[in-house]
């Protein structure tokens, strides 16, 4: 039973035969056209002086896998026989020419392929050098040996002359035809980007070549400038194509009897070889100039790219530093505007966030956009609107616009927006937290941008940092809200009304960017007419500090109600802090007022000293006898206790370090300033005014720490109460 052939295998076979047939036909037609042109326009008495098919076959072999070279050889033999027989060459001679041209192509392609490891890169000197040795020397020399021998036998001409003639014609054909074909795969974009200039260069080259030959002017003078023009503006492929135009023009004029170098008195064969050498030198010089220019441009671009990369890295470092201190979306927007709009060169920047209901994109910060854009999009836009920014949010993918034409095609309803704003490039990068877009980073430039991988990677890094900053800001906002609720629940809005004492309190939290702190105060009546007074400060900010503050305040109240004296109370709180806090430490000042004794007992745990103003003399005394270390880090710490006699009208000031400590000002300096202010108070002056005076004179703005001040004035004891 016959085996069935899969349909896919049949299809592959048909496709393979079609590709082979197409390769054969294209090579045969190109070869036949070039050979015919050589016989008709580039002919000489011995062999063609310029043979373009040599470049075609060599280039196609290098660009074609080796297993298919047999197809190219078959095309060479077929086309060579057809053309030679048409022009009256005998079969044996035609077969000799076909053999010479086939072997020449195989040798040249093999040497170059082996030496270069594949297709040579003619944009480099190393690649061009290997191409010249293998394709323009080795291959044509072998072909010249065979073809020269055949031609010498046919025409009874000197063998050396015919061999040299063959080599020169084929070598120049390989150089000026093969090189542009190989370069086309790597540099055709240069010509497509400058089509008018490319056509102008080639046309001017042809005209100047014709004029120079007709007037017998030195070819170098008119041609060298245009070849340099081609090299500098159109890179190596431009130089190679201009060289091909020179070769075709000069050899055509030679075939019509207007040969170059006629004035030198050379024989015909000498003029032909001299012409090919001149063309080769002209082409090579132009290609080398193009390589040198391209190398210098590449070096400049690399240097510029390195500079841009350094600037971008510096901008990212600066942005990271600024974002680390930004705790609100507005502050993050300010940082983005400063780094991207001011420092990174974008002509316009916008930061947008998705609203809580997920329906709109709200602009947090914009800079650089013309008024018409601000009027168009307003403070927010619906996510249902079709725009670059909303598309980035909806799809979660960056929207990169490289031209006004692309913008018109994608957003026809705003087709003229880029033209009216002068924008050339836009990027809208989604800000994604997890898998959810939370906003967009928009950038606009009025100069065309490369928007290459490096630039987009930079924008992606910025977007990632901004996203992290926004997530951190949201976490901070949530924590700040919880801390504020806890703080409000713990700290009384008004001090307790205690007999024999006039009390006023000022509590000013730190600015939002520094977070809520752990400052607290307490005024509580105790049994036997005594009063518990306390001021404390947990180190740090945010919810953990507020939680520790709440625990310490509650524990202190409980211990005071148990009747513990200040020194023992602080010792117990020290143990409590070490085990029940978030690993932070705290400072605290405790005083117990006993009206029956007319005195206060007090103790300090690493806290600034309380200040006692004597009503009689107006002196201010620091209460420093009762002291000890901060609460928390030292196990089994002990605290001494101080006593101070009181007289009616005496005023006690308790405070946290936020009152007296500031940037650039030592703690001792702040306490001394506070003493002078307190000494100037009137004995019966309002305590609220004293609080305002202290905070107004000593607290710097913005506040980096909480400020808590408790002022207590001891009233005369009512003995008949």
C-alpha cells in the first residue's frame, strides 16, 4: 500500500521549488542584462572592460545560503552561454567564459565568507579590507587566469594583457556593483530618509563625469567634491552608489570612443586598466571618508548618549531623594515638575491620578502646557474620553507618540492639538500599583525625540518611582488619619479643672510632612487633694509613636493613682517601655503637687528641666535635682526625686523639646531663651498669652516636631474651704 504524503510536506516542497526558481530567474536576468550592457557599451577588442555581473553574482552568493549556490552557478552558465552565443562567440569559448565567471564568484564568495564569518560589514575598514582582498583580488585573479587564457586562445592576443584586462573589468564590477548590493541590506534607510538628496547626488555625479570626460578635464577635480558630499551625507552606501555611477559613466564613454586619460598617450589596454584603477581609487577614497565620518559621528553620538545617560541617572537620583521626603500627591507632583520639566528637558509635564470612584483622571500637577490644553482638559477628564492620557490609564500600556501625524491618526477628534501647541513628541506612561492603574505621567516635547529604548527605559523608571511615592503617600495618609484619631482620643482638648491650680496647655503638632509625634501631657487630680502633672515625648513620628504615647500616658496615670512617687513611677515606666513599646524610647517629666505641704515632688527621665518662676522675685529656677535616663533602653534604671517649695502665684512651666530645640540652635540655648521670656511675665498675667509668647518666639517654621507646653500657676490655698 503506498504511503500517503502529508499535505504540509507537499506545500513546503512547492514553496522550496518556487523560491529556487525565483532565485535562478533573478540571477539569470540580472546577469544577462549586465553582460549584454558590457558587450554593447563597455566592450573592447579583447574582453569587456567593465563587467557588472561579477558584482551581482558575488553579492548574491554572499547573501544566499551555500546550498543554493548551485542555483546561482546554473544561472551564470545559462545567461553567459545565451549572451555569448548571441554575440557570435563559439560554444567552447562561451563555456570557458562561463566557467571562469562561475569559478570567480565561488572563489571570491568562499574566501570572503570564510574570512568574515558570513556577509562582510563594509561600513568598517576591517570588513572592507577583507572584501577587497577576497572579492576584488582573489576571485577576479582566478577568473582572469581562466578567462584570460580562453580569450587569449580565441583572439591570439597576449595572455598577460587579456588576463589583466579580465581582472580589472571584473574587479571594478565587484567593487562598484557588489558593494552597494551588500550595503543595501544595512543602510538602505539612509537613502529612504533622504530620497531627494540621494537622487541629486547621483544625478550630479553622472553629469560631472560626462562633462569632465567630454572636456578632457581631470576627473578628480569635479568628482572628488561630489563623492565627499555622498560620503558625508549618505554614508558608505552613498559613496558606493556614487562610485557605481562614475564607473558606469566613465566606462560607457570609453566604449563610445571618448575614453578618459587620452591625453596621456597610453595604449588602449593601458587606458582601460588606468580607468578602472582610477574608478576604484575614487570609490575607495569616498567609502573610507564615509567610514571615517560615520565613525566620528558614532563617537559623538556615543558621547552624547553617555552624557544623556549620566544626566538621566543624576535626575533619577535627585528624584529619588526628593520623592523620599514627599508625603502627599501634591509634593510628589512638585518633585516631578522640578526634575522632569525644569531639569530633564521636557517642555511640559503632568501628573494625573484616578479619582476614588475610578471614573475620572484628576490632574495633581501640570507645568508647561499652553492655555488651550489647560482649557481643553481642565482640572480633570473623564476616563471615557479618547485621549493619550486616558488611553494609557484604561489599557495600562504606555502611549508613545512620535509625530503630529501619528497623533492625528489615533485621536482624530483632537487632530490639530499637537500642531497648535507646537508639540513634536508625547509620552503618557501609566502609573500601576499591583495590577491597577492609579494615574498617568504625561510628558511633551516641542523638539522631535528619539524615544528609543534608553529614553523609554528612563521614563519607565521615573514612572515606577512616582508610583511608589504615591503608594507611600497613600499609606502615610491612612496612617496619619489613624494616628490623628488615636491622638485625639487620648489627649484631652482642655486640661482638667483642678482646685488650687490655674492650668493652660498648648499643643501644636508637627507639620504634615513630618507626621504626628508622640508628645503628650497629663493633668489629673489624685486622692488627698494632690495633683499629677506630666509631660512626655516618645521619639519618632507616625502611628507607632502615637501608639507608644497612648500606652505610656495610660500607664503613668494608673501608677500615679496607685500613689507611686515620681521617681518610683518613672522606674516602673522604664520597665514598661522596654517591654510594651515598639522598641522606641521616651523622655518624661513628672510632678506631684501636694497643696497641704505647699510643695511639689518631681523627677525627670532624660527630659528638659521644668522651669519654676517665683512670683515674689520674678526669678526663674531650673528644677534639676530629680533626674535619670530616658525611658526604655536601660534596664533597672534608677531615678532621683527632687522637691520644691511653692508660694502662691508661683508658675511652673513644663514642655517638650520641640519648644526649645531647633535646627542650628542648641538645646541649652533654647532653654536659656525660654527662661528670659518667662522671667519677663507679670505675676498675674494671663497664662494663654505666656504660651503664645513662648511658641511664637522659640518655635521655628515649619515645625519639625510636636510642641507641648503646660503652664501651671499655684493659687493661694483656701484654708476655710
